[in-house]
C-alpha cells in the first residue's frame, strides 16, 4: 500500500540515521585528539574501578605519576583520567560515566579547575568557554542520559533553575544536548560511513598524554639540589612574563561560581555513589600565576574535603630550586611531578581509617 511505503520508508531511514549517529558518537570517532579519545575510552573499559582515581586536566597529566604513587602506597591501584582542558562539566560527566561503567573507587583525587583567566590568551583566542559549555575537543561523546542526570541534580539542589535550563540562558537543556549530539554523529557518519560499521580502535599506551621528550610513565624524579641549577635568565624572564598575564580568581565572579557549583556536584555524586574519600588538588602555575587562587577560600567552600595546595608544595622554602621545575608556565616537569605525587601520597596516608563494619 502506498501510504504504508510513505510512512515506513521515512521511519526506517530516520532510524538508520539515528542508530548511525549514536554509534559514531559512542565509538568516539568524532574528531577527538588522540589522548582525549584514549582517556574518554578509559572511562568505560571492561575493568573494575581502581582504588584511587585521579580526575583532572593536562596539568594532572604531566604533574602526577600514578605508578610511583602505587609503589609508594604499596597495596592500592592508582588510575589517572585527564582531559585536554580544565572543565568541571567534562569531569562531572566523566566521573558519572566511570562510576556507572567501571564501579566505585575508594578515593577520588579531584583536580580543581578554577580558571585563572589569562589576558594574553584571551587577546588571541577570546574569553574561555562558560563552565557549562561542551568544548569542541570533546564533541558530546558522553551519553545524553549522563548529561540529563547532571542537570537534574543541579536543578534538584537549587543550584540552577529549571527555567534557566529550558530557556538555555546559560545551561544547554538535555533535549538540546541530545540534538547537538545527534548532529555531530550524523555529520561524522555521512563523512565516514565506515565508522558506522566498524568501531574505531586506537593504540592507547599507559601514558598517552606525557610526551617522551618530557618524561614518561613512572619516571618522575625526587628533588636533588646537587643535580639542579637555576634556569637561564631568558627562561626565567619568559616564565615570569607568561605568569604576569594571569588574573587572580575571583570567587564572586559568575564564571567561578558556576565552576564551584559543578565541583560541589562532582563531590556530591562521588559521595552518593560510595566513594569514601575525596581529596581536592590545586595544581599551580609558575610564579605569580601560582598565587592566583586563595586556597584558604577553597577550604572554606569545601570544609569536609582535604585540599592539597600544589603552590605551597612547589614553593617549599627548604627546596628553593623546586619552584623552577616547570616545562612551561602551567605544567610541571618530572621533578615537580614527584613533589606533587608525594603530596598526594601524604594526603592519602593521612586519611582517617575506615570504620569497621559489623
């Protein structure tokens, strides 16, 4: 019957397009750079949760050495998942995906992402994306149901209004998220039809973020002043110049307030899932930029979670050359990574013992 063909054919075509779009997105074949693809894939691999999960940005990627932390603790597995930029929304989505697909770690080490806005960067690239924006590098590869859960929890706790969600003044609605996700998937499926049939695979080495010319997985080094020297004056001048473009974080700023509420949601989600310990980690930038966050203000915002002050670690007066251990203004080198990793070990050892269960 003609009317049946007119109805069935469009429905079949639409279904094929929907399935293809979703398959492409869940295969991560959507333009992700290599290390971001690998870390996003890591959230859902068929392995149980690690004892300790580190969740952060590229600062954690270069600034934390999981194999060394494992060796220092002796009996706990450590896993690090980092994204290419410091966005609370992607960390929130990432944690929820990990909890659902991998299970519950005992301890979450959460890198704080309160952005120190750089005037120099903004002059070139414009202002940073709003905390609720989905950045282009991570094109909606998280399930739309996970995004809906984030927004639903924020509405339930009166941290964003339902009207704000549906009017989309700041927050993309779940329906819009789903539509954008479909658009991305359909576009890639049309350009690369093969990705609909065959799931993308890539080789993901244990430490895909750290480049070999900097330092590699498990090779951070302890501070040995006899083997260090102050950088050349031109290097220091370059670091100081870059650091001077960063602005201090203003916790009264709307941008930062949104970062704070997303951080609260990450902690709340972890606790509700059964994560016993949440440790907050502030990773510094070099010099002046490292003083851009008032860590005591952070502690007052999150009084129930211990905070590791990476700036204090890197500015230890007993180790004066430690403050120069940066590969650039925002990332530490292997010596800085050992110092930060040691601070994480110390914080985990200092955690209270679990109460015995009956």
